[in-house]
């Protein structure tokens, strides 16, 4: 190991992580984001993504196909988005200091169907969706296509 890089690894306090995860079950996305200095958004987002992966293993398995999604509009260069198997979509901002959380007319074309942002509980319909709508309550979107009900 090189001495040039700091080693910031430290033992994981699993009891603290369990307590924080239990707290987060009853907390809003906005309140979680407000605790960014404690690392709560990363812990919560990772937990939610793993729950989705457990519910939809075929989407995230080795055969799961990846498809980049292109944003359109004046802030399109600030969005990275991709779909897995057409059933889960990740939306993240980039170059955020230049952005100022203003998305303007920037949209993503979601595949047809009903979508749920698993990080916020917000529901979206397929077709053009404003990025600002996806990222209003939490700065990352993790969308899951709702299963059709009979």
C-alpha cells in the first residue's frame, strides 16, 4: 500500500448503523437529506437500493441489461440516467455547483407505465417527465416500474 494515500478506513459501528436505519424508517426524504453531515443520505439510499434489488432480482442480476437514458433540455448535461431491464431507473445530477438545483425545461423520457420513486414514494407516469419533478424531494432518483395489477 502506498504511503501517499490516507487510510480513512475505520471499524464499522454496526449497532449505530442498525439504530440509524431503524430511525430512518419513519423519516422523510427531506429530513434525511438535512442530516447529510452524519452520512444518513448515503446509508438510507444504499439501504433502499438493496431493498429494491432484493424485491426485483431479475432486474439487477447478471443478465440484467443496462440502457443509458438521455435527458433533453437546457440542463441535460447535468443529468446521468440509466435503466436496468426497463424496470428500474437511476437518475443522478452531475456538476451540481453550476446547477443551483434549477432544472428548467430538462426532461427524461421514461418508458411507458407507472413508476414509483422508491426514495420518495412519488408516482410518475411514463413519457416525458421533468427532471426537477423527479429530484424535488431528494437529489437522487431511484425509480421502479409498478407491476400491473389485475
